[in-house]
């Protein structure tokens, strides 16, 4: 079970979440054909700096990673599902882009992700993004006192599978607070009634990662960070930081 947050602590996390939301909106607004991923990274860095927030991803170094993460955002394009490093690649017409961002403000973390197309998006990519957003919405709706983590995972899985999409294997959301990744893990698959019970004051990041074609498997890129779908299948990622409250789930990563 993750650390339960007070109402004041959740309010502080909302402020961090608002800055993350602003950064994501600024990145999406700046994205376009010919714009590099490094430029998008600089946009997010500027938003965080102006707000007095500290990037959560920059220099983050989990045990499994060969190097500390070198960017402020994760920028994953087309068949990159998550953890894409923002390098010099320039966006092309029709690219599907997923941006994940996190930041600390006054010691509290917010974490969120969005996906969008560049230029003339392919209809199948637009549908994939819509399905990912819908899966996130279903997961958030299930994040209620008395439900379990299995309810969240089941809601996400049901939405994704019925539309024929895969779910990135072995990955899901997480608790969040003073650290970006806290207990408990938040599954993208599950059965109602399984896992820990959701209690008031728990704050979690819910993040479905859907893959076109129905396959869940992935491979690591040579950079040691980026996770790629198999056979070049497109992927999308959506995420919000959510508080479990007596009034229902409250999204903390809205502008």
C-alpha cells in the first residue's frame, strides 16, 4: 500500500500536476512537421523552469537502465511505445507522438502523458489514440473507494481488448507522491476484486499503453531506454495522476 496523502498534500500535488499539464499542452502546441524532439524537450524544460518546478525524468536512473535518462520528457514516436529519448529526430507528416512528462514542485510530483498526431494523421492512428484515452478514462472511473486495483486493470483491459489493441506487457501505472514511483503498482490488466483495496488519500498514476495489431510484446531499442513494439506497430500512451477521494477520483494533472 502506498503512503496515504492528506487533503493538503493532495492539493500540493495538484499544483505540481497543473505545471505538468501546462508543459504537455505547450509541447503539443509547438509540435509540427520539421520540429525536433530536442526542441520539444526544451519547451517542456522552459515551462518547468518558469514555474520553479524540477523535472522528474532528467537524470532519473533506475537499476535496469544503462544510463541516466537524458531528457526532460519522454518523446516516443510511431512504434516507440514509451521511454523514448528526445534526440534530434525531426517530426514528419503523419507521425504519432507520445509525450510523457513529470515534475516536482515543493517536493511533490505530478506525472502525465498525452499522444497526438502531427500534420495529417492517419485515421487508424487517430482511432488508436482515442482508444487509449478511453481506456484511461475507464481506469480513472474505476478508481473509487472500495474497489481494488483489479477493477482499474479490468476496466483498462476491457476497453483496449474489445477494440483489438495490445497492452504493453509487464508495464502499468504506479503510486506517486514525494517520489515519482511509489507503491503500489497499478495494472493495466486484472480482475475485479483482485489486488489491494483502494482507500481515501491514495494517489496513483494510471497509464494505459496501447499497441495496434493486438500484440503485447516489445523489444528494447539500442539506447537501452526506448521500448519498441514488434513489427513496427504504432502505439499510444495516456496518463493522469489521480487521487482517490470520498467524492470519487480526482484528476490532479489538469491545467
